[in-house]
């Protein structure tokens, strides 16, 4: 795919506009694919931690669990 360089925005070709309903449909489809590829793993809500170290430990634990799930799913 070639890369084009323009001196100003006025030199750029106009893009085809799509309607709001079609745009919403495209966004829904994209989000659906994204959630299939990488489902949500965090618990919903706001969580408070007593310290930064505790928050980092929780984040590390979630990362390790996600990596193990992905490794298990690839088998």
C-alpha cells in the first residue's frame, strides 16, 4: 500500500462519508471481533488498594492468569 505525503489537508482527496447507522454497525462488528480475540478479564468496578505495591501485585496476577489462559487456548 503506497504512502502519500501532502503539503496541506486541502491537498488530500476527500473521503467517502458513511451514514450514522452504517458507522454504528461497523463499530459493533469491530468490537465484537475484538472481544472474541481478547475477552475482558478484569472484574468490573472500581477497586481500591491499600498501597501501590498491592495494586501492582494484583495487576501482575491478572497478567499471569491471562497469559496462562492464552497458552492453554493455543493448545
